C-alpha cells in the first residue's frame, strides 16, 4: 500500500504544469510590466498573461488571448515615461504604470515610440531581451 501511495504521488507531481515569467523594470522595482506563461498540466496549453505593476497605487493582471505555445513574441515600445505600447503580430496594446490601465488598439498607432525590447520564447523559455544601447 505504501509503495502504491508513493507511486501515485510521483505521478501527480509529474503531471504538474509549468510556469515562466519575464519582466521589464521601468526605472525601479515598483514599476514594471511582466509576461507570464502558465501550463495547468504537463503538455497542456499555455496561457499568457500581462502583469502591470505601479506600486503602491496598483497591480493588475490581464489575459493575452491568442498568444499561446512557443509563438509568443511581444515587442515593447515606450512613447513616454510610464507608458508602454506592446505589439504582437497584428495586435497592439497600450498600458500605463500609474493607473495600471490596459487597452487594445483598434488600429495600429502611427508612432509607437522608442523600441525598448522584446518578450519572446526561445528554445521553450520565456525571456525579455532589452534593445542594446545605440
């Protein structure tokens, strides 16, 4: 019976999913945007979420629909301090750290600002790659 319980516990732990996170700090640790990929169970579908943190005022979590698997690539632009525009394919979003607001653009913005980096999955791992200084 004891062996069966140990085997069952090992199977349950082996069926656990995965979670990955990458962050961009905007000046200090209290202001950041993060992307999280989560899998509820092994080999299950990935769910992608944006977390906007503007402490002490706010922290909010927004699901990013249509960004699953290893195809996650989000380019980050900064038109002004504390405001970020995110682009993934045909989708464009804007977020502000002071209010933790988040909104999808209906049309791509004419000038998204300075490109600061990219969230991407490479070799199965989510990471943030800052744009090298000029």
